[in-house]
């Protein structure tokens, strides 16, 4: 069972599942990718080449051929009594310190973009990630303030961010305010993770601070009715998954 068989809408994500359930399309990966994923050899120079299969093609045919193995159920059909989500967007006043850091990160991004050698130059992505990280860190104080307000009326709150350092800062400030909480990131030892979820679900801790990468999928955190998204992941589907 998978709630996200085709993340980002790429047919290549579907192949491992078709192979696992022994669907005929799962027999020959290269043929599948060539027909449905625009798979092709990309030459890098120096006699080197790589196989790329990140595209999308013949999707109506793919849908028709896989419908025997697909059961499409939506949340609205299965959970009719679930209340609708309410999204509230808060503007955050940024301190001069973080505004300066943001301006500097923006300059570095501008430089990386204008000196890139090609559209896949990793320096541009690195600079953009740094810019996003500054944005997340600049909203830590506001996130803590909003979370404290939620906890005055509700038993628990979940706080998501993409960046580990932002999560650590939020967790530290919440504990300094007297709110016991869990810090769940990619750095969290696997053997400790289940216990953290159990404590939160049983009401033994009120705050669950986590990253999208570590906790965005596969966790049940229903003891909280409110989540705070300090920032957003690249893929909208990851945001919706975390919210749900």
C-alpha cells in the first residue's frame, strides 16, 4: 500500500511498485522507461553517457494498463466526518539581523545564477537552499510565539520545518518556556523515534518539532489539531502529506 505511488507525477516512481506486484509492465525497466518516461542516453563527453528517465510520456496508456492494480480512494470519500482544514497565513516581522543575512544570501544566489555553467549547476541550488535556510531561521521566534498561543487553548501542537537547525532552535525555545517536547529530525536515532511518537500521542509531551524529511510521511500525530509550517518543502505533495 502506498499513499504516494507517483510523487511529482513521474512514471518512473511507479515502476518499482509494478515490479513488486508482478505487473507485466514491471518486467523490463529499460523498455518501460523508454516508453513512459522519455528514457534516453545523455552523452556527457569523453565517451561517457548516462541513462535519464525523468520525463513523462504516454500517460493515458499507462493509466489504462495499470488500472487493474490501482485503487484510487480520496480522503473525502473515506473520511466523510473529518472536519475541513483551515489554513491561516501569518506575516512575520523580520529583525534587521536576519534581513541583512537574507540580503547577503540573495546576493550569493544572484552571483551563483549568473556565473552558472549550465542549468544543473549545483552552486545555484546550494545558494537557493542557503536563502531558504535564512528564511526559516528568521521565523523561529514567531513560530515559538504562535505555538505558545496554540498551547494555551489546545493540548498539543506539531511544528514542521525543512531545516534541522531551525527545528533545534524552536525546540530549545519551547523547552525554555516550559513546554516539554520532542525533536524529530534526520539526526534522531531510529531506535528512539517510535518512543517519541508514543509519548506525544499519549499526551506526555505537548510539542512535536520535526523536519519534513524525517516526519512528513508515515507518522500518526493525531493528538494535535494544529500544525505550524515554518517553511515549505519543494514539492506541494510533501506539504499536503505533512498536513494530513
